[in-house]
C-alpha cells in the first residue's frame, strides 16, 4: 500500500506536519510505503480554468503539480494536513485541492480518485474543535464528491506555533491509529 502525505503549512515542523507524519508513521508500522510533500515548497500555480484537462486528459499548467499527480495516481491513500486560516484550509492547500479539477471527467466524475482513502487533518488556534465544523463538513462533502473514501477527519484545536500537538497523547495516539487503520 502506498500512502502520500500532503502538507500545506509554510512552517516546516508545523502542527499539521506533525499530525500527517504521525498518521504516516502508523501506516508504515503496518507495512505501508509512505511519502510526504509540502505544497508550500513546490512551484504551484492556481487552476487556470483552461479546460485542457478535459480535452487532452492532463493539466495544461506546467509546474510541480505534474509530479504530484503522479504521486496521487500511485497512492492508495492520501493524508492532507492544513492549518485553518481565516476559518478554512490555508491558501496553499486550497490551491492544491483546486488543481484536483484535472481529475474530473467531462461528465463530472472522478474515476481516478474513486475509492482512494483520504484522511484530512486540520490544526487551529481556536480551542473549540467544532468552531469551523460547517466549513470542515463542506470540505468533507467536496472530497466525497470527488469520490474519495473519507477515513478520518482530525481537528486539533487550541494549538499554535508555541503549543505543539506532540503534547496531546490522545491526539497523537489517534493519528497513529488512523494511519494503522488505513492499511487494515
């Protein structure tokens, strides 16, 4: 099993990265092959709405996303980790998600993503993990519309650059167990 972790935080050792890496560690413990990338470090551009992907079957924007598509194609599962900025996933992750438009066929289906397991991990300074529930539910529905199989949605509330998710044994245990469950 191949699992790709996609992190969008601009901070290298961010709480989002820690959670994604713990999910991947749990999966690797069960024998999965894992790889991770941070979209903030890639040369990515937003979707140009050119629709070349609908005619020529590949994205028309020549940037690092071409390599990411290859990783997604090989993956059985994806773990996305993003901080919540202004009540929603950060701009880097939103750009990544928008670029998944290339997978949509002209009839609105996403056959290349069908059944791929997906874990979404969010971190936020807001202590109430349900504060942005409406947005997280909407994003979950969007990913289901893309035909992902949602395995888990992890929300770490009340964290900041000065407060590590490593301090929460419960959260880290859940992330590890989530990774293990991806392989079972």
